[in-house]
C-alpha cells in the first residue's frame, strides 16, 4: 500500500512539473514571446558584429603599422628611397 502511494505521489509530481513546463512554453510561443526572442537574437547578433568590427579595425591598424603603410612618405610614389 505504501509503495503504491509513493508511486502515485511521484506521478502527481511529474504531472505538475509537466503542466508548468507546457504553460511556460505556451507563453513563449505567442506573438509577444516570439517578438522577445527575435529581439534578443538581433541584439546578440549586433553585439557580436560590433565586437568583430572593432577587432578587425584594430588588427588592420596593427598590420598597416607593421607594413609601414601609414607612413605618408612611404606611400608617395615621387619619393625615392
């Protein structure tokens, strides 16, 4: 008898957890939930793109300095070395 009550209690607990999860997912599938998800994704992509651009510009500046491309006299074709 105790064993049966134990398993009934486990079943009720799992049922309550499943019902809560279904309600949470159902809320997220609505129009507002979709808008929130797309907005978060767009913000994350924008942040990543900005970080990528910053790194790209920094690395380009390092390479230009290392190659001497930022030196105005080095780019002047009339100057002889």
